[in-house]
C-alpha cells in the first residue's frame, strides 16, 4: 500500500479515456462501478469539452457480483455498439473490474461485432495514467495501422503523434508544430490521437517518419512503428528555443530538406527579451523544477540556457522516464528526484529554498504555502491550463509563451532593484507583492524555518535578518545557521550574520 | 405564505419509472469532501485504488488544503498477490498517518470497491487499531464503495457508523440528523430553541469528541433525505423519527420546524408566533424571484437524493413544472411527506439508464436540467440550460435565510442565458 493525499496521475483507464476522447469514431466500453463515471468531468469540466467522453461504463453493483457481471458487460457493449455506431471499440476494466477477472476482451470477441474491437489490459494496481494512454494508443495503432502503399519519393510526409484530450496545451502545440513542419516543405500525414479516426490510424504507415511530441504517450507506438514499418521517429521535444532549433534540424534531416529558411526566419522574442537589460535580474535565480519527464527535462535546459537561471532541483513523477531524468539531473549537477509522493516533493522544495518553482498544480500550492513564486509547466490538468487564448508551449511561439509565464510570477527587474534600495520603506516593503500581481498575492504566509537545535538568534540579529529582502531572507537564514553550526556558534549575532555573508559571497 | 397541508395531498399516482442501465453518479467516497469540513477533528482514510484517490481529488476540485484531512491507502500489486499482508500494510499506513497527524481524534477507515471485492475486513481492522491507539484516537469504518453506495449515501454510512458510539440517555431530546453548514445549523438551532425545545443535539457534531446522546426519549428529525441506514441505527438505539418534509424553501423549513414543535407538544400558536417573521421574510423574498422561474419546466437527473424535496420546492414555491424527477434511490417512507406535496402527474424515476434518460430529456427540451458535472456542459452545448447538482450539496441551502440562495441557484443559469449575446 501507498499513502496518497494527492496524486499526479490518475489510473491507467483514465489514460485510455484520454485517447478515446481525443479521437473520432472510437468508443470505449469500460467495466467499472458507478463512481468511476467521475472521470467524465475531467473532460467536460476541466477541459470544457462540449461532448461527453465516448465511454460506456457497466456500473455493476454489489448485488451483481454474485450474478452475471460478464453478461452485464456484454449487454453494455452491444448497446453501446448499436447506439454509437463506432468505427472501432476499446474494451477494458477499471481497478475493481480487474479483480472480477471477467475478461472483457474474450467477452467482446464472443459477440463478434462487425468493427475492430481492441482489448486493453491495463494493470491498475501497477500502472498509471500516462502509461495507460501510451499502451492504449499503441494497441490501437497496432490493431489498425496498415503498411505503406505510397511510392517512395515526392514531397516528404510525416505524422505527428502524441497529442491527447486532457493534455497539457496539446491543442495549441499541434497547431504550432504543424505550422513549423509545413514551413519546412513537409506534408503532414496523420495527427493522432487528437482528431484522428480509426481510418486515419490505418494510413499511419504511409508517412516517411513520425514526429513524437510527447514520448510519455506516443513513445511506445512510435517504437513499434519504427520496428514494423521502418519509420524513424524524432527524439527532441521542441520546448524552448534551443530544443526547437534542434528539432527543426532533426526533422529537416529526416525529411531531407534544408532547415535554414525556418531557422533563419524565426520570429521568437525570447532571445532578445532574455538579453534585454530588464532581464539582468533573472541571472542566477535558483529554480526548482518538477513535472512529467518531458516538460521537466526541457524546462531545465530552458531555465539554464535561455533565462540564465540556476537549477536548484529537478524531478519527475514519470517513473517510466527515470533514466532520462537522471541523466538530465547529472548534467545540471543536481540530485534527481523521482517520486509520485507530493509530500516528498514539498520537502525537497522547502529544502532547496528556490527563488522560483516550475511545477504542476500541486507544486503551485506548495509554493504558495512557502511564499515562493511558481509557474505551472506540466499536467495534472487544471481548468486554468486550458486558456481561451492560443498558448502553445512548443515551437518558437511556445518559447515566447514560456518566457511570459515563467517570468510573470517574479518581480519585474526594476522593481526588484528598487526593493533592495528602499528596503524597510513602509510602503515599498518586502511583504508587498509584485505590483502587477495585485494585493491578493501578498498574503502568502512567510516561510518559517525552524532554527537548528541548540541554536538561537539574538533579537538584534533577527531584526537585521528582517531587513534583508524577503526573497533572499530564507537563504540568508539558512546559510547563517549552517555557518554558525559549522563553527559551533550557539548564539547568532549580527556579527555572525555578516561573517556568514562574507563567507558565502566569496 | 402559510403552508397548507390540505391543498393537494395526493402525491404522484403514476408508477415510478425504475431503470437499470448506466448510472452517471458519484460513489459514496465523495461524501468525504464535505464530511471532513464538517467534523473538524476527523480524518478519512480510504482503503482503495488510485481511482478512488483520483475521484476524491477530482471531486474536491480546487479545494486543495495545506494537508487535507483525507487520504487514500492505495492498494497495490503486492497486497493483491499476497506478497504483502494487506492487514499489516493497512496498520502500517495508519501508524504512518497518526504519527504525522497527532491532531486526529477520530479516524474513519473508508471501504471502497476494491477493498470490498478482495474482502479486506475493515471493521476488524478498525477494532484492532482502536485497541492499539485508544484512548487518544477512535477508529471506525464504513463503506463508501461505488458498488454499494451512491454519492450522498456515503454520508449515511458514515453517520450510521457513529451511532453505536453515541452515549446513552433516555431523557427527552431532539436530535437533528444530517450534515449542515455550520451557519445553517446555528440558525435552525435558534429556531428550534424559539419553539421551546430545550434539548437539541445534532449529528454529526463539529467535534468528534462531542457526540450527542441517544435513547428512548430521543426524537430525531432528518435534515437530509438520504439517511436510511443512520435512521435505522438510531431506531435500534430507541430513537423515534419525526416525520416531516425537509427544510428546503420557506414552506419546507416551516413544516420541518412545525413537525419538531408538534412532537414536543408546542401548540400551533407558539409555532406561528416563533416562525412568522422569518417565514414571511423568506416567502416575500422568494416571491420577488418567482417570476424568473414560474412556469418553466425542470428536469432532474438522479444525483444526491435531494431531488424530490428540491422538486417540491421548485414546484410549490417557485411555480415550476416538473418534467421528470430522477433520484438514485427513492426512500418511500422518509419521503412520504414530500411526495404528498408533489402533483399527481409527477414523473418520478429511480435508478438510471443515462442514455435513455438523455433521450427523454432531449425530447422534452426542458427549460432547466439539474444534472451532474459529466452531463452539464454537453447539454449546454446542445442548447439546454443546466444547473450542476453537486452545488446543491456543497452550498448551504437549508432554512429560511437560505431559501433565496437556493432559488437563485436555479435562476442564475437562466439569467445568464438572457444576458449573453455571444
Ligand atoms: S466507484 Fe469504487 S473504485 Fe471507483 S472511486 Fe468509488 S469506491 Fe473507488
């Protein structure tokens, strides 16, 4: 057993729902109790979809358990087929039905429906949402994809794989990346699963190669397509300027076209915004990063190379990508954090004492409690992550969006300098929020770090500490206490404080 | 308005439409979302799957607290394969939790579908752990599983689990049963005191340590319509139910208070005197809102079991027409006073086949659909105005002072549609 208050990922059948809901003409018949229908609201409320997810739940009850739950499943399947007339059907079980061992795949076969039925085995007690999405997409592709019939030569064609329903800015990423690829003179074959029908999946083999936007979701299917149809797949997630340029080069090489027109004609503002003087204050800000592996790893590169931040921590809840994250953490010289326990993440953030957190909605709450600014870079999804405006994360426009979203929670450059100049001023004090965030943001509780055992601060030292701007105060306190502890100093005075300052600023 | 019970005491005569098909309702675990706010020193530990944890998180929505007073012990492969002893694992979870949260006085082990299917005996676990952690923590269990409970039935199961713990007292007292918002509870207590009822207790109380007494002198009054098991447990302790409609709307509240007063021997003059001011104020305020709803047709999808009292309120006090009143479970006895107030031709449905119900709803094209979160936006996209039913459970709607808030919950979606030009 594992104790969980909040979870980063839902169960694997929710991943399957994300695939079914993204597609057209697919219906998912899920053997599950009534309460599991809550998952519909993820799509209708959080994502504001105007249609119910194409999912039929058997909603068996306790009184059915002794009886014929298998018959109930077959009934639900037959009725769903008749009512929704899908081109392909997914069948599977949620956690409870998995224990009943009714074998939805076998039961569906016995009905002999005249459409492809793809059985899903998603072990609910081992796996999670993203794995479920990847497995579902792979099973569908495997069942439906046909080998290439198109002659070699002509304009290059690629598929874009990975965008789903309830995905973090997937809707806009697809638009941005499609545009980028088309500007290279490459045709788009199939975009899947978002907006694809089973018939579209059937012609996936026609393309020359696959663009994998989200390895967490399309990785398994893309690997199978490479193996089976010899279609190569991209490895770079086009998040940030550098990665987008790498991605363009990679795509161009796979297609045999010249990347120069796109690389030279880019209209990204991030590079200049980052070089402009107001951004000087971003230098060396310590940032803690946590999210799904793709977004977290990409964020670390952007933070360091494109915004001039320092990486104070890097982690993911995607255990499937632990290896990749470890490699990235090593590159940035931090300990990798691979966990789905949000309390462990909270502890790591408190310990790292960052200036900025780039995380999920969960870290947003943690950061709020700790009084640290935060921007959201990854699922789990929140209604705020589906803005009305166009806001891709990927490509050159995506990089602009990232610049804005990550910088917004911080003080503006000039503001921060004035704050240090006028520290102690009655209005312009450290408890005030960034002016553009309004007063409501000022009431975050201050970070209270317990003093080390056996240490105490003299009132004068405490007073002096209070004069240090709040965004570095925690660090100053921590460093001073460490300095004092190393030297066996029990009572921290003003002198200790400044000794420590001198020591650490060397 | 002076409520009159003699007006049309017929109640629905058409047979109740009983359906079995896909249900589109939450399971009883959802009750934790409001119960943990109500019982302020209790913690709810669901013994279940990642799905259960995800349901709680999704139902709780944006209400992410520093450290919520609920959590899930997620069963994994090792527990199922026997590699780990599920009971020992559960003990370990509880130890871990109580070490982290010394403020917890009452811990509920909440059963789920998976824990029930694998027959993990939570009542034995609760007994075992109670002995270990007594007297500082009490440990109880109930089931919120989706195979046994629907949405609000989770509260019923939780309160029923508390009943055996109630101290015994045969002294005459009134027990108000069902979780209410604190402000509502205080208002109703004041009203009951004004009726001259000296001893008023509530279940659940805000603190797990202040359990109300129960015994042969106890008359209990349900404040919520979904408390079948709790009622049965209270009867088992000697308490007797006061039949009444539910305190929704001015009329409902007045009839509810009047039933309590009658049970405690107050005369009608006292009752009238004590409630006239509030009742008239509420009725006058409702009369101002009534034109927005009058004559409009409303369709209820089953959700919280509040549907029948809500329909009665919307029909009698707001003049709405009832197209269909769906409820997950129709408790004929507890709803007898409510049903008597519904028009004879009311179409009641119990259980659900969501696809067929949607067909009926689309065919009827009601002015307002009361439904769950999974259906609301899709129906709006089809051009139907909706009210999400979960808000009716989370918002304080009982009592005189909340009657207009209740009415406005139904007015707002209609009002919004008249404003928008996009
Ligand atoms: S229906 Fe059962 S499995 Fe699903 S969330 Fe509720 S208790 Fe858990």
